């Protein structure tokens, strides 16, 4: 079984469409799969909408992405795990490719990531640039990251010291353990952060990361991009 785990905090605006796309992908892929939504301290209808969609829901009060991913893995029944963000769409080709990679000996991996259209030309340029950097660095973005349960247990799950960048730490931990693949298939993720935060705010974030290094990723208070209240519907 493939366990599809979606961490979600106040994702009522985007989660229903994500689940609809994912459920259709599971049907088209003709695979044995379960979908788990981890409602992490939501104050909106995230949980109710997930229940209405017919998927399993668990509630935690951590407000912590690594903890939410780990909580989903704890109750998952599958021997293959796939972590998908609440604003990311995947299709049957990607699900099958991930399963086939693990059945072929990979202990984990990710996919090519593109922004859901329409987006401006400069966003598409950035998509290519940063996507290439991630592939060169052998890092799977957290919006779509998969691994075997055995590998997940071996590396201790997502590192709880990180409030962001947990996907980078997980990619590196898995790559040290065995064969880690980056698929050519595409996961389509929301460009909402480009709409929510200005170019100046993005540059400021990169500058702070360059100055403080990974230590900054250990502080929720410094990571307003992920833990602030500003959100823009797609």
C-alpha cells in the first residue's frame, strides 16, 4: 500500500481541489493507496472538508510541518510513504513512477516541481533555475517526497529541529542511506507565495538565511513565510 500524507494548517481554500485531483490520480493509477490529512492546529474548515472528501483525518496541535509529516507516517498503514503539500497536485503517472522506483530499489526520492499556471514569465524562469539547483543538489522539495517505511524509520523521520527545510534534511538523510531518485514526472504546486510576498520580502528571506544559516530554520518566529497569517487564495 502507498500512504499519501498531506499536512495541512488552515488549508480550506485549496485542500478540496487537491484531494479531488489526488483521488482521481489514485483511481487512474489503479493502486492500493490511502490518503491521510494531518490537520495541524487549523482554525478553519480544513478537517471538515477532508472528512467530507472521504479521507482519513488526524488532528495535532504542533503547528510544525515536520511534526505533522511524522504524525501522518505514524498512523499510515502502507509500506511506501508519500508526503504531498495541501496545495500540490499530482497525477497517476507520478504516483506510479514513485511506486515503481521504490519497487525497483530506491529508498526514496522526489519529482520535478512546476508552478500551477498561469504564472508570470519571471516566475517560470525562477522555476527552471531553482528546479535545476535542487536536482543538482539531489534534494526533493517537500511538496512531493516519497520513501519506503523502512527508510523512514532508519533515518528517524523528519528532523523535528526544523520548522522549514525539513525536506532538505530528509533528502540528505535518505541519500546517505541508499538510492535516492528524482523523477522526471511533474508535481504541480501553487505559486501563492509569489502572490502573497513581495520580491523584496523574498530577497530579505534569502539574505537572512545566508546570514544565519540553518539555525534560522530552527525558529518558527523567524519563518513568517511558512508560519505567518498572510495567505492568498489561488
